[in-house]
């Protein structure tokens, strides 16, 4: 299907919207250190990725490509680590928009290393998606002022951009199942020193809150893995610049979910509904949909 990558990119944005809301719940209620969800992500990646490699076999890659697999794993770890550090220092609503610096870096890196060059229309669509994503996650009055989390999120955005570009490159040597599996296992290998240093933080979270924290965070991290797999699937047939840009619809889905939750469970999440805020978000949604149309037409 020629535009199957569009569907998978948008579906990834939907899933990662759920993940971002669960991340907020975990960090607000249960996690005493940002290392905890990162450690769980690494640990929980092992069973599904090992199963994939048992079924499909270990891909036959040149030595240089295995080095890139390790680099992609390290970039994945850096992305997750600095994201959760930022979320610990700053409100999640101010952290998520900074994730959308990523498509800018991906676009530049893809031109340099993958030769992905598009029409001005498609780059305009990328710009509108990023602008809409930032606006829909912003508050009034709008302020251009780097917060405490800006540095962490800048590093996180660079890391995820490197990982995506390397992933697209590796898809020229192996199928998406294998690329997904080996890069996630590489992340777990790079994670081992952190596991040794911060395992006590995971143990304390379980002791303080019981095993329910493990079950919730397990569901959260497996959803994150599913969203990541969909990006790899989309990248197998679509340009990584546009795949990454389309996944920027995530804040639109976050808005829909927070409006639903705030209506029925305002004790968990409350969404602002003032006239100015609603107007801003409607404008942002319009930009997002125009951006999607420009990219896919």
C-alpha cells in the first residue's frame, strides 16, 4: 500500500499520546527517580525483541552496520534518559512540545546522510505540523523563554533524531522486525551500567507503592515499544523526514484524551477551556491538518 507509512505514522502518534499521559501519571504519583521508567523500558524490551530474533534469526549485517546498531541503541537510551530528566524538572505539558524540535533535526540529518530532499510544499507541511504541535501543547500567554527542561529536551531531540536516521539507514540492510529488535537490545546492553547504579530506585518504588506501579509502568512501556515499532514499520516504506513529521500529531490526540479525562475524572487531569485557550488550540489543530494534507498530497 503506497501510503501505508502515513497510516502507521499517525497510529504511532496516537499510541504515543497515550504513553505521554501515562508517563505523567507515573512521574507524578509513583516514580521517585527518572531512571525508574528508563530501566523498565530496557528490561521489558528484552522478551519481545529476543522472541523476534528467535523467530526471524539474527540479521547478517556488516561490521560497520553493527556499530551503527550500537549507536542507535545509545541514542535511544539518551532520548529516554533526558526526556524523563526533563519531565522530572518541569511540567509535562511544557516538556512535550520540546519533543517536536526532533523533526527539524531529522530533516537536516536526512538530507546530509540519506539524500532525502523534498518539495517546498512538503517542507511547508513539516513546518506547519511542528508549529501546530507546539501551539496545541502551549499555554497563554505565549512566551518564548527556555525553561529548566530546555537543555535536557534539546539533547533528547538530537538523540531521537540520530536514532531515526540510523534506523532508516539500517532498513537498507535488514527488515523492520530485525532492525527494531537489534536496536532495542542494543539499548538494553548500553543500559546495564545504569541498571547497576539505579536498581535501588526501582526497588524503592515497588516497596513504597506495591506491585501496581510495576503493572502500570509495564503497560506504559509496552505501549511505548508498540509506538516505536510502528515508526520503524512506517520508515521501511516512507521517507523518515515525513514519517517523523506525521507522528507530530501526537499533541492533537493528547488534547482529545485530556478533554475526555478532565470531563469524567477531573481529579486526574484538568484541561483549560477558556475562550482564548480554545481558540489557540483550534488554530493549532487547523495547522496540523493542513500540514498533514501538504505532506500526503
